């Protein structure tokens, strides 16, 4: 089974401030996603890695961190089954119009996501 780091999602209540920091201070390049407005979802690219800002009521925190590392897989159903067989706690397999995804938790309870091609039309 192959898992490739694809992106990291930061949930934020301050999209404008986070955009300014990552683009103007750290120099990441802003890349619009045509499915979402920039005040809802913003992709920032740098050195082959994608940092995604996702609007939320509040940012992730130590007591309820909602930020997540995303791994690209060829087949979410197969990868989920593999991880479950290894004892990893995994959520439901979601089918969205453009992607399949499933969230899981590492041994410390940190959230991660596996994402792959859409399997439903």
C-alpha cells in the first residue's frame, strides 16, 4: 500500500490573516480552487507541498485539533481496508463529486485523511 503526502489542512477563523501570513510573510503561492471561494478554501503551494486553509468557526486547538495531514492514495476503499486491518481507527468512506476521502486517527489521536479519485459519478 502506498501513501503519498499530498497536503495539510489548517482550519481557521481568520482566512484573511492566515492568507497574508502564508503568502506575504512566508512566500507561499496562492492557487485558487475553482470549486470554492477564497474566503472558504485556499490552497497555498510551496516546494511540492500544498497547505490548505479551510474556513471554520474556530481554529484547531490542543483540546480538539481539527487540522489534518492528507495522504493521496490510488484507491480509498482499498487503503481504508488496509488501515483497518492494521488496527487504525478510521471513519466512514465519503464520496464527493470530485474526490473520495476518509478520515482516521494516529495513535496520539491526531486526525489524518486519505484521499483519492472519485469512484461515484
